[in-house]
């Protein structure tokens, strides 16, 4: 006889204070099990009709994926849906990427989103069946960080980004150039990269002045870990031709592969 179970996941955003370290799985939101958003997997067993709470620290403008999957004899049964909330009430826009490559829709649930604010994100894994459930949970930061290039506009005049979407679904990518060496405001915009496609983005016509070239550059997206590959090319202009170019790499350093 086949067995089935249901896990529902409620994700809440807590603005005040950080997560509190718990010993073992926590059954209250205020005292949650702290996870690092670096893709490491925590395995456990949830008793019947019990919910476990987990939390991690997120940074505004960076992207994350939460994955909850079934294990062992329950493998192949989807744990359930995901709801993302802010301040335990307001819903935060998020995307269910369970079916995107690599798909986990037959094993569990994946939620991908860009953090709207900096703070502690808390989510609950709830076992609604009358028997214990083996589970695995992981949080990955999927933000791509680009190699530092220093410029005040006297050498480099613009940046081109070259992106590849490794999934068959469209993925929204938010580019942020933060000029940390001067008082200019950060530049940010969002492009949609087509499924199984390539995309070129540029700072041309986006900067108020050449001194706004960003030194600290990040790419956040609403796809699963590994959805976006990216490189950047810093270019100077000399008359009608480009006289100097500096390629850099953009990589997700804390995602689950």
C-alpha cells in the first residue's frame, strides 16, 4: 500500500532582531533553527502533526532559494506548497521554481526570490500527516558577484554584461552597480533573460555620469541555483574604437550545485 504525506511551508520575514540559535529543530517561530544560506543541507525527521521553524539572514537586493525535499521511503512525494510573508503577514513576491532545471517538483518544493529588505527570514516546515516524515532543507544565496574593477570614469566608460540562461524558462535578473569609492548613487535595473537564451546588458545610457561606474557589482535573479551564467567586460573608448577592455567574471559564491 502506498503512503503519502503533506508538508506545508510558511515563510515569514522578521524585521526586528535576528534569528535565535536553537539546539535541534525548533517548534516555535521566535526560537528557530538557524541556517547559513550557502546550500548546505540539513536532514531530519518531523514527528506527526508537528512544524519545525528555520531561519537565515538575508540582504536586501540579493537572491535566495529555499528547498525542502522528501527523503528515504517517502521520496517521490511532494512536500507541499510555499508561502512567503513579510513581518508574519504581508506577502512577499516569490517564484515557485520547483519545475525549473534542475527540477525537484517530484521530490519537494523550491521557492526563489529577491530579498526586499535586510533581516531575518523565517520559514516553517509543517508535517500534517499522522506519521513522522524524513526531510531535507537547504537555503542557497544565488546572487552573482562580479570581480572588483576600480574606475572613476577616467579609464573605463561603460560595462557590458553577457548572460546565459541555463533553464528553459524566462528568468528576471536585477543588475546593481554600487560605486563604493564615491558618493554617487547606486545604479540598478532588471532585465528578463529568455529561457535557454543569451542576453547582453550594458550601462550605456543608464549612467548620469561616467563617475557612476560601479565598483561593486551584483546580479540577483528569481531562478533556481545555477540558472544564470554571466561575464562582464569593462570597456574604455578612444574616438570611434575601443582602445582598452578588461574582462571580469561574475559568479554565485554561495549557491547549491
